[in-house]
C-alpha cells in the first residue's frame, strides 16, 4: 500500500475493489463538459504506441480520445509534429522506437512553442526502454525529468501521465509492473509541488489487447482513450484545466463518425 500522502495527484481510473480501498478516486460515468466547455489543445506525446504502429488506421487512442472530448462538449485541436491516422486532425508527437530521453529530445520543439501551446498533454512513455534494455533501472527518474521539462515549459497545461500498458514478453512485462509502481511517487511528488500533473492507470488493457507484444489493438486503444479521458475529467474537477490560449481552431468534429457515437469507432475500424 502506498502512503496516503503519495496519492496526491494520482488518479487510477476503473480500479478493482481491492485497489479502490487504497484511497484512489474512481471516475463518474456521466460528466459535464470539461471546464465548462473550455477549448482543448491536446498534445499526445509518446512512442510507437501513441503513434498507432501496427494499427491499420494509425489512430492509437488519439481519435477515440478526441471524439470523447468533443462529444462531451469541448472544442478540440490535436497538435504535434507527426501526422498519422485516418481522420483529419491526427497530429501528435509520437515517435517510433523512442525511449523516454528520446521523446524529450524529439518533443522539445512542440513542448517549447511560444504560441498556441497545449493546455492538455497526454504522456505514455517508457516501454521502449524496457524493450531495448536501455536505462532500465533509472527509467522512473528519467520520466521525472521529462515531467519536469513538460511542466516547466507548459505551466498552465494539465499533464496526464499514464502507467504503461502490458507487454506479452515476460522480461519486459516484469519491468513494466515494477515501473508502474515506481512512477506513482514520481508523479505525486510533482503534484505536491503544485505542478498540474495527474497519473492514470491503463487498467482494462490486457495482454489480449497487445497481439504483437507491445502495441494495442483497436479495442485496447479504446480503453486507453477512456482512461485518458477519465483523468482529464478528474483534472477538470480539481481545477487543473484552463482554456487553451491564443487563436484556436476546433477540429474535434473530424474525429466523430456520422452516427455521432464514439463507441462505434472501434467497431467501424474492425469492419
């Protein structure tokens, strides 16, 4: 059990009953628009899991997340230096085979932009460290450095840090289980310092959702999107989400099917 004070800034969504006894929040199933419908400029940051590698559409969780946010009542603009996916607003900063340090380096231009800065950053990083066996033992500290870089350059943005989705390779899986526990106090420390950062689990993504060992299938991506969405809602509840600054273009509608139902996106991909 983690000490209660370490739970500051931690939001492990959709936990099972034993995990909920630790004092973590669980999400509401019905919510109002985030921060009264504030425009959301979202930077999805990560490696090939965020990119959508081995996803036929290239969407990863990003289109599902944009759909959830827009259907919830928020204007949405996904930003980044990389385009991949089957909808118009498919930008992100997602880099194939990038470790935590590599992501920091590659993401620096977007993270240090002077105008039209993100007010939401979603981060899933660390898997490549364990796949490659690179900087394994100090990966949590390296994540902390990345969190510090993001929050210092984007102090008004909410940073949502994800625990890693599972991996079907035994040695990688063991590292991920260890890392997911170690990053709880890493994020909690920054939250206690007043940084706008929150941690979410990827509970519900199982080894059945990673057919190539590392990357989620379309059902797994949908679960990832829901976890990020729940965490952003929780961040809004805590007063951590402010409206995007500067000129804003709403591209959220491009993520939505004609039916308007986000829960049909994965079904549409599979047909």
